[in-house]
């Protein structure tokens, strides 16, 4: 069997990604209510009781809202770095000591047959990470909630079979929108979120023949819409010489429903 991947939900209303292999089933973030996550899993015919671990990217509630609930309900161990644990502990409620697992950012670790590589990103959280998940010869990379990328991040997400990348906003919509200036500054800043344009440029930059699927994620409800994100990103990557008909599949994730299920 191969890797299976599904984005159960993505956006500021909640993030939760699902990865499965022969031996293990994990969630990356659990940023909705326990009930919503269970419903999303059932939609893709996964029994919530069969989940083995939750990995957390950072402490913001759109990534952690359901973490404690699911851990208590299904006795699930949770992985996060120590700083993230410190800052999310008060919000997620009581978790069994044995279910508190830690890793070091930039250090590889293993969960069953998965290789996990957490890498540092740029966001207004204590120690936010993106993840590369390895299984056999395949690799899935998850990069959201970062205001910018550096060479280390590009190196990490290179050679991915599936890349989930943030395409949060249209810069003009943020500038002319109704958000107060401090919030606009936060979104557009180096510790905020990636724009559609930035996503397009990063994908073009890191594209290799290995890349089969690119998913656009964490779209803003206020400052973006799916057609705009898709068109902007596809124009930029097509201009860089990538053929969306045959080189790579560009797809969307959704705020309130699961994406397609991808087998790699
Ligand atoms: Zn977020
Ligand atoms: Zn965040």
C-alpha cells in the first residue's frame, strides 16, 4: 500500500490534514471541534478510533481547537515541540502525561513507518513548523502559516510528491479590504501568511519531476476566493514552464469539506 493523503479542512476556521500508511494514521493539526473532525473523517470512510497520533504545527486555535478533545476521547498521543506545548497547554485542556510527546524542530524522527522532518517557518507563533513526511520513496510536504520562505524551507519541500502550500490572500484585496491596518500589516508581514503570488513563485521555484500534486491551502475568506487563488497560481507556474495538463496536478483544499483523497 502507498501513502494516502486528505486535507480534511483548511483555512482560518480550522485546519486538519490526514495521512495514512499501512501501519499508521496521523492528523497534522486538529483545528476544529472534535465533532467536525470526526464527521470529516467519516466522509472519507476513516473510523476516528483508528487515528494513532496528532502532530501540531503551532499553537494558534485554528490548528489546535480539537487537539485536546480528540486526545482525551481516543487516548491519542500528541507531538509538538516544547515551546508549542508550553503555549498551547492552557488552551487544549488536560492531556495525559504519556500523551505529551515532543520533538526538536529541524530534527528527523520516526512514527511507525513514517519519517518526520519538522522545519522552522516564519509566523507570529512561538516556534511554528512545517512538516515533511516520508514513506518509502514518497514525500509529502505541508507548508502553511508562514509570512515568507527561506532557502532551508525551499530545500525541505523540494522533491515532494505532494506539496500542500498556503495561498492565503490576494495582496490588493488585503490592502483595500475592511481589515484594520494592524491586521493588514500582520497578514502581509514576514510573520503572516503567503499570498497567492508568493505561492505561485515558490511552487515554480521548487518544482521537480517528482511533484505529482500541489494543493492550495489556508485560503482567506475575507481576502481571497478559490478561483482567484487557482488562476493566479496557475498563471505564475505555467509562465515558468510547468505544464498543468501533464507535469503536475494543481488542486484546492476547502474550508468546510475534505479535499479529494490522494494515493501516492
Ligand atoms: Zn492558521
Ligand atoms: Zn497561525
